[in-house]
C-alpha cells in the first residue's frame, strides 16, 4: 500500500459492471482511437481482440481525470500490451500511427460504409468487399441481391446514418405511447438503450413494453404494428414473436445476448416540423436533386427515416429485460461475464439462474438484480462502459 497516494478504487475493479462509467469523461482522445482498433478487429471477426480494446477504452472512461503520463496507468486493470503501446504513442506524439493508418485504410472505410447499411453484418460486408464493392452505391449499381431489410437499409441509408436527436426520440416516444395505449390500455412503456443512459443522440430509439397483468402482453406487437401502419408511420418493420417458452437453451446456457422476446425492428417515418428544417430552404427543394439512388426523397413534405426497436416482455421478466436492453453493449457483456465467472450464475434478459442453489432468482427491479449479483447498484447514466 502506498501511503498518501490517491489510488482510484478502479484498480481492483476489472469488470465494467463494477465501475461507474459516465457518458462524458476525460479521455476521449485515447478511447476514441482504441475504439477504432476495436471496430477494425470486429471487421476482421477477431472478437477477442476487439473486446480487449473495448475493455481498455472502458477503463479509461471511468477515470476521474485525463491521463497525462504512462505511470498513471500502472495499477489499472484491463490494459493490455497493445493498448498501452497505442496510448503511449498518443501521449508522446498526439496520434497513433496504427490508428491513423487503420482509419485511412480502404478496407476499414469500406467495411464501415457497408456495415452502415441496416441489415448488413460483418460477414456480408466482408464478402462484398472481397468482390470489390466499397459503398452502398456500389450495391445499387452492381445490382446485388438484397434482403428486404437491406433494401430498406440502402433506400434510407443517409437518414439512418444521421444521428437521432433526443428531441426526435421524444417525438417517437409520444407516438409509441399513443399506439400502445390505444391497443392495450394500462401498458407500461419505457425508453431503453442509449437514451435511457442519458445520451444526447443515438443510432436508433429503443423501447420496452409490458403490462402489469401477466399474459396481457401476449401477441401485443402485431396490434401495435397494425396501429402504426394504419397511421402511415412505418416505412419498414420486421416482427419476431416470442420464442422463450419453446426455446431449448436451458438455464445455464443463455442464448448469447440474443433474447427471445416478441420484438419489432422497424423504420419510422418521422414528420419533421418546419422549425427542424433549415428555414432558408423551401420545403419542396429540401434535399431534392439527389440522384444517387440511396434515398427516396422527401419532395413536397419533409420527413425522415428513423430506426426504432420495440420489445415486449412479460411483467415477471420486466426487470431482467430492462437491465438487458439498457446497455451499453460492453456493460451487458461484462454483467454476464461477472455472473458466470464470479457468481456461478447465468444472466439473460429473461432470467437469472443460480447454479449453486440450482434455482432461478426472481427480481422486480434492477436494484434487486444488482443485489442478487453481489454488485453495487449502477444507475443507467453510469452504465456507459
Ligand atoms: P445507440 O442506439 O445510441 O447507438 O446505442 P445503444 O442504444 O446502446 O445500442 P443499441 O444497439 O440500440 O442496443 C441497445 C441495447 O439493446 C444494448 O444493450 C444491446 C441490447 N440488445 C440489442 N439486441 C439485443 C438482443 O437481441 N437481445 C438483448 N437482450 N439485448 C439486445 O441490441
Ligand atoms: Mn439504441
Ligand atoms: Mn437498438
């Protein structure tokens, strides 16, 4: 023990779910480059490497001040040799040559553009890249066979790559609330995902829906979707029904991070009020003149496409689902790793199973779940790992 030295408590906390990670922190100049390397590792399907970079970045996000010298890092967990080398270079030169060459590389840029199409994963993007395709426009021009999801993704590419603002999320919240209340009075709707963690912008808007009367939520999604479709609010939707009861995953083997709730991946058609548009551009010429074929144009009216995820959970699983859908993705992954490795438990968005006691643990709130897991409660705004 070093006397008189402020040792941040973080040194003993190697799981992100043990730490408080605020949205705004002091080390973006390091975490952003490390996350480029993480993303690049994902593009090469090197998951282990990607997680290692994400964990390093996450530790730095939890620090109370900006890192200025390498010796400030010596007691921190999760910082591997490669991450330390990158950090050192940035501290000394201002940038990392590896990160900058990655950023500039044709493969990274193409993979970023191609995986930026809704419905396109790393596998597909990589195949296209090896076939010489570089952008969504190349998909159109070479007449690639696309799924319905990918067609919607290409069509609305620009809108879906424009960050969703908090204000837009609130407008969508009102719409979803009206839809759900119309088809199932008494239902409860919460905003999950990044916006629940306090983010100012997001890539989509996530909602979790339940009803205090167990069973009342069954087959709810098609009704919500019909209501929205009748109002002309949906540009695309894909509904999957709940398959939890018929699943054979077993308590000790949760199906990775995919859950089995009734859900809907959708694209909303969001009307934009005149105030939101550039006031100097007349509505009829707003965004007109596009000939690139990636986006259907909003001639005449002004609207934009926004990705929305809807999930329905039974009331008895609501706490688990809330915790599972609030994120961040790394925080969720770390929670499951903590449960398995440190507690002999198995956590999913449906349940928590204690292998030692050989029983499921019930919970009515996120607070109870953290308590079952032997973790200090971390509020959503500090789950930005
Ligand atoms: P963003 O949209 O602002 O970019 O960030 P986000 O809200 O944190 O990311 P997200 O991709 O919308 O995911 C929100 C949370 O939902 C995240 O913690 C991961 C979780 N999630 C999925 N898919 C699934 C799934 O199939 N099952 C479960 N349990 N969670 C999922 O994205
Ligand atoms: Mn989200
Ligand atoms: Mn989402």
